C-alpha cells in the first residue's frame, strides 16, 4: 500500500509546544512529511474541523485553509466538507465570498479545492432545505447546487478534488503539498530538501 494512504491518526492537540522536537520529527517522518517542511493551517479554519498534521502551525493565510511555510504565496488548498460546500453555495453572500476566495486562489501556482465527499454523493444527496430557508426563497436543490459548482469551476479554472471522506481528502492534500515542496526545491536547484 501507498505510505500516504496509511497515515497514523493525528490528534487535534498535537503541536510543537507539547511534543519534543524529536517526537515531532518521528511523527513527520511516519506521515511522509519531509523534515524541513512545515504545513500551515489558516487561523480561520474552524477549531474541531479540518485536518491535523505533525508539526503543523496555525497562521492567517491570504487565501485557502492549508499551505506550506515559506510557500504560502505559491500553494493553497481550500477544504470543504459536503455540508460546508452546500452551505457556502446556498446564500448569495456566502457564494460571493467563496467566489472571491476562488479568484484569489487562481493567483497561486498550485491551488485546489478539496471536497470531503464524492461527486456522486454531493450531486445525489442534497441535504433537506430547512423550512425557514424555504420561506426566504433559498434553494439547495440537487440541480441548482450542481450548476453552481460547475459555474465556479468553469469561471475559475481550478481543479476540484472529490474525495471519499475526510481521511482521503487529508491524505491526498498532504501528497500534493509534499510533491509541491519537492518540485519547488528541485526548481531552485536544491535536491533532497
């Protein structure tokens, strides 16, 4: 099996202040994270949600939820759970904010929207629309929501990775960050960073 698909579970409380540098190095190596690479999680990513990686730090990012230290202007990953993406697409204000976020992501060399649901699950299993939202005329219907996703994809030309749950989304995102890290240092003429 691929080593990134069998990552050890990371506890939310794991941070450099609580673990020794040696333990952090071991955990990073076990997760397949190069020793000099530090993953950055945006401070606006809701606590209790999202992904956790060994040695990860929290910092306000210009855009997206995850990046790599010293490369935050080059790579960004926007994480969305299925419910979060439906909620984001359900109201004009949240859609507008998301549209602006995707526009900023386009400025990055490597950017991806990662959805913690398969495309089929997202398309076929729209959540029920709560009564008060129906009265305000908000629609989450399968067709309308899917059309919004397609429009955003076409407008911003950003890849959307549909994943089979949170673990696959986290692992694939890590593999992208590690690949970008390696490619960046190869381009700079520094091998094995």
